[in-house]
C-alpha cells in the first residue's frame, strides 16, 4: 500500500492514516510518499517498515553510519540535523498543548551542539555469538535483545569507536568471555574509563591482557562485580580523576564512572548557561535545586552568590556533591540534603525559597509541584528529559498553582535520536 507521511511521532517514526487508522512507519519523513509492510496490527494502529520511498523529502539525508536501521542507538540519521531539532520542538509543543492545554508565551531558540562523536557516556552490551564469529560489542539492535554487529559508531568519540573491534578481540581472548556482559563508557576531560561488568573472577592471564590493552590504548579499566557501588579502578591505578568542567562558572564536577552525568558535555555547558540565565540567581537569594545529582546546577548557582540547597534521593550522589562543593570553594553557599522527591510531603520543606530549579528523571516531578504552597518560589526553571511528564507537571503549575508558562524550548542533547530534552520557565 502507498501512503503519504503526515508527521513524525515522538519516536521519530512517520505517521500516515489509512481509513482513520494510524500507521507508524520507520525511517520515513513528513511529505514522503512511501510503500510499507506492517509487522504489527492492532485495531486502532499499525507498526510498519517502508518497502519503498517514491518521493523523498528534501530534508532526507544519507545516514552516515553503515549500521543505521539495524542498530538501535540512533533513529533519525536519515533526517537533516536541524530538521531533527525542529521535529523535537514540535513534539514538545504538541505535548504541552495536548496534555497540559498550554502554550508557552515565548519559544526559546533550540540549543544545538556537535552532531557526531558527542556521546561521552554509553552502556555497551557484550555477547559471545559463535555464529557471528565470536564476541560482539555494541548497542542492541532495534527492538531486539540481539547485539548489533558494529565495526564503529559515529556518535561515540572516535577514539572509542575505534576500540570496538579491538575490544572484541580482547574479550574473546579472556578465559571466560561469556561472563562479561557489559562495558560502561565514561569519558572525562583527563581520562577515559571503561567499566567491565564481570560475573566471574579474572585469571592472572586475563588481568595481564587488560593491563596491556589499557596501556596500549590510553584508557583506564575499572571492574564491577555486582551493583554500581562495587565498581573500582583496576589499571592504571594512578590515572587522573574523572571530571568535567563548566568554565563559565569556574567549576569542575568530579564523578565516578557509574554516576549519572549528561552524555553530551559540550551541550551540558550550554544547558547550564541557559538554565542560569532563566533562573537569574542573585547574591542573597535562597534557591533550591531538586534532583541535584552531583551539583551540575547547584554549584554554578552558588558561584553566582546565591545560597543553594541541593536535594537528591541518592545518598552517594549527595556525598559527592558535598565534596564537589568543598573542592570548588563553594561549601559555604551550597548545602545538600537526601530526600525522596517522589514522596515529597514531610521529606523536604519547599517554602521560603526565592527560586527553584527542577531536573527530574523521566518520571517527572508531579509530587514536587503538587506540594508547592502559598509563598512558593516566584520563578521555576524545569529541565526535562520527557516532554510528556513536563506537560503533565506544567498543567499543575499553571492551572492549579497559578504560575505562567513564560518560556519553553528544546536542547538537542542526543542528536540522531528521538530523545527530547527541554527546558521551561514558570513565573508567578
């Protein structure tokens, strides 16, 4: 069947309609005429793949990666980079309107960054697959538990992409390669760490092979035997610490390779800059930073002279945020608290703050916004990694709590994926 693609959904799939039924077709763009074959049929929708594109969009590009379409790491390499951002802006606006019944007073200019080799964090799967010649290292295939047979990756830093094949050889030569299911990448400004998830102890020969590989390729191996807290340096033990910097604020954030940090350090700098421009912290103000993590926003806020309380549910992250505050000379203005922000009442007092920054995970911060009472902050900056939960929480802030949605826009933290990072400003 031949159809015309009307729009993109939030996963980057083309949407067409046949007799009122929505057809979601992978790797298609608005305005294109395509033939398709469905692989899942439901009463109200179908999921499909394109079998032919008869009239390509002017915004269609040849994917740079030879694994595109098989690897699940990217979903939008066929769309020109700026058009990707425009599509994400529409996703944000659609969610705000359809879920929150809101339109921002101002649309913020989208934030762009490097389109390639930007990913400083990644979790790579490892699997012994004799039918494919041995060990595979990479991302999962689309909608599959299989590992893509990757020779390189265009969104990883080149030095890491070039390690994919040598890592396959290294792991295949270990005494039990089937017991090493995952490698976690964490790149800092002075060192690149690869955390090996090992389910069995390494033999002395295995350890020698890892030391030789690390020395030859200029990386540091950590080993993780169980949960993230068990990750520890293996070789070299005297490598520089992991950190990223926010030069505009004179701040360095140290982290462990299993800690949450933004995957795109360059865009994170712009993200922090924009958040603080909207928040406008002043000396003497009291500001709360909720879901503060390692202090990515807390410490820049403190550097502007405001007193900041960072609140985070993970006690280990709070301890590291406190250490970061001390090492950056900001401990006098930045303090931190452990609290469950998904069950706010009684866990943290939200009154008495002049301003508020919220940076929650995908679940959003609905309990936080519901808990805001009279005398709450006059300005709220909300950083979101899910436009649907942002729209839900925005509805509460505007229609229940009386704030205005002054501005909103997208940050392209993950080029070539459908992930939508966004930021919104609410004012009383």
